[in-house]
C-alpha cells in the first residue's frame, strides 16, 4: 500500500513539474545576432602618431548570444555575451609617416585588430505593432563589463641615397600590444522582431555600444606623457611619474538574428 501511495505521489509531482516547466518554457528564449560594427567618435579618430593607436578603427563585425526571460507581459530580462573586431586604417598611418620623411621614402605599417569582448545584463520592453503580436518593436538597455587590448603593430621605413656614397637610413619597430583592464560598458538598441511561429522569431536591430577603459602608465620627467608604456627606473634617471590614458570604444552596429523559445 505504501509503495502505491509513493508511486501516486511521484506521478503527481512529476505531472505537476512537467506542467510547471511547460508553462515556464515559453518565458525563456535564446538568440544569436551578427552584423557590421562602425566605430564612431574617438574610436574612429586617427592621431598623428603611429605609436598612439587609441582609435584609428575602421568598420568591422560584431556578434552576440542572448538569453532572455520574459517576466511580465511586455518586460524581459536579458543576459548577453559577445564581441567585436575592428581593423585599423593602416593606409592613413602610412601616409602620415611618409609625410614626415623625405620624398621617396619607403614605409610599411601593419596593425592588429581591436578585439572587444563583453558580458552584459539588461531589460527589454516589447511594443506590439500588429494585433496578432507577430510584429514587435523591442527597445533595450544593457550594462556590464568589457575586455580589450591595445592592438600591436609593426613598421619599417627606408630613405636616403641609393647606390651613392651616402648610406641610406632605415628603421624598424614593433609593439606586441597592451592589455587594458576590465571596464564598464553599456549598450542601447532598438530591435524589430517578426515571430514566424510560436517558438521562432527573426530580428533586425541597431545598437550603440560604449566603453571607456583607462590604463595607468609611467614616464620620466624629461619624456612627456603620451605613450602607454611602463618604464623601470634606472641610474641617473630618477623616479618615473604616473599618468592615466583614456580609450574610447564607441560604435554603432546593425544586425540580423534569430531567437528560439526554449
């Protein structure tokens, strides 16, 4: 008799949990999104020094994965992780270097890409655009942390006499890049969603992403601040001073994606 009671209790609990899970599964959805990323502001601006790669970014690509929980009729909590890649305008750096050398100088320069990883949480609000709610306008606001590094680069130049008595001038240099600390970031976006079925939705959106990482570096008194390199004190050089350099990672992205209710 006890075994029968336990079996009935087990079946009742299992049925109850299954109904609960079925009721909850429509509240969760997972999605993926990709699209172009266009740097704006300081992130896109070129500085007249190939050592200072604070920005000089060109359009690239961004993508993210989202997990969303709709806790009310129109409101949803969203967890998002993803990243972006943006190259640098190497031609602009080369032209700037050539302008500082004698005419006919041979210059090469190549920089790595900006790579930004982010993890954020936020809220979305769904605005129905049709009576059957298949079309939605979904604005969102997110905040979290991002990680990036100052891209490394390498360059070379040569100019001067060719085949004459005077030797030519050549030079090379490189940087492996510098890791920046984790920094606060936020994103705002506006998505247009079309539910092609009860479980699957397609989306088109536009988003603005922003982060301002800061690095502390050191310099000697006779060498003005400007380069994010940490130096070590040596005999006769005195103690280095510290300075802070701000970076900007602002971009506007458009993307297409798909979301599936779990």
